[in-house]
C-alpha cells in the first residue's frame, strides 16, 4: 500500500527498519551493490573510488552511513541548496562532472523530502533527470515529509517521487504511529534487497518450506531479532482508514499555517522564511532589541535570546521547543506541528509563553 502511495503501481519491495537512519543506510547499500556487487564478498578493495551526492541540508545519517559502510565521509559530496533549502539540480550536475573528471565513480544521489530544519522538499523531477542522464540510483529521504503522500492536497510537495529508486518513510513522524516505525521501500523487482543482505542461514531460511518462502523477510534485513514494527502502522491504518490519516495530515498543516499567520501578526516575532511544510522557524525579538537596526549588534544579542527562553521554559515546565542556528543566522526557534489534536489555543499559548518568558531580556 505504501508503494502505491508513492506511485509504484507495478510492485517493488521493502522492509521495516529500526528508524530512518537505518533505512537511509539500506538505500546506500543497495545503490552500492547495484554498482559493484563484488563488494559483498570481497570488500571495499573490490570497488572503484565510489562517491555519492546529497544536499547540504540532508540528514546527518547519510554521512554516518558512509562512515559505517567504509565509503568515507569525504566521499559524500554536499550539493549546494538554494535560499529555501532545496537542492540545486544544476549544482548537482556540476559536482557529478567534477567527480568523474577526478576518476571517481558516482553511484547514488540522496534527495530529501522534508529537511530537518527548514522542512524543504528537493525538486525530485529535476534531480531524477540528472540521475537518469548519469545512470545513478536516486534515493529520497522522505522520513519526515512522506506523510504528505497521504494527502491529496499536499502530495504535490513530492512531485516526481514515482521516478526514484528507493524511499525512506517514517510513519512514526507525521502519521504519529508509535515509535519506532520506519519503512524502506524500493521500486526494484529483481530481489536486490534480498541479494544485498542475504546470508542464507540454513537453520532459518530453508527453501523447501511448505509455504511461500517470499514471506520470510528476515534475510532481507541486516538485523536478526526485530520488532514487528509494520503491525503498528497496519493496525492504525485499519482502525482509522486512509481518509482519517489524510485528514490528520491536513489538520496538522492547517494548524501550521495558522501559527505562521500569528507569527506575522504579533510584535516581536519574525519568520526566518515562509514555511513549505510543518516547520516554523522564527525569532522572538525582545522589546529591548526591537529598535536596533539589522546588523552585527542585533544578531549577536539576538543569538543569546532563544537559549535563555528555552532554559526558562524547561525550568517552569511549560513547553519544550527547540532552537538552533542555520548558516550565519542567529539562534531561532523551530516549532514543528504534527499532532492533529493541537488547537489554535495551544499555538496561541506557545507564542504568548515565549513572549512572557523573554520580554525582559
């Protein structure tokens, strides 16, 4: 059913994993196996100098996986993003050409559908064009943004996803399935997932069982003992139905838009950028700083505001909202709306409490 939501009507494969980081690692391993299957038996010495490409806004699990798998973090090209946090396809094309000119062998591109900080969606169609030109595996980390596929109103955020080779999607995020529930889905129908990971343990995966052995998914996984994470999603989907899951996504994003408008209306609040998804990034500017012109003095003083407010909200026990920097920007709050139970009154309280805790700074 999840493959159908992506647009792979003809089939494919997939498996549930222990989180999105693991699912992204699976994607890298499948892409590498497709490029150089001898690595499975002979190790990295059997491989040419492999490199992969991902945006500078990607999740840190991509570099972690490259380190863990022996590819090396310096063989991960960080493709520039635009001011909205989206990968620039022309920059991707240039970096692929650069890698080839150095004798390196590109094998994969990782795009992101819903970046961690800005909630940006990479332009999948344009990236797919580049990947098809160079015969590269295209993976989409949709761990965060995959939930938008449930919504007819918002699924256009992932336009072109049906063209990719693999997808990571975490129902425990936007769909609010109990932790942990992460799916790794592939368009391949040649048992690549099985071939990449199979160890053929004869005491478990006998081929002469009385039932269809394709139901034995264990040999597709790098884990042995695993929790039945698929059951949590199946049960929720059966209980609520596709329509209710769609309405949950729509309600959450409606509340995100409400918060955006409230931030724009209230004195002392300023958006980092117009949000594309459910990530609202904004500054709270205390009254003492509001007359300062934009410049180094304001940014330096503003940088210290969010950490103090965060400390105060934790000590009072009123809220838990994260803050961070981005590029050369001073610390800002990042509020993510997921729960369909969040009300306008709840979001009003968030802004009022931030003002209450920070107005004396």
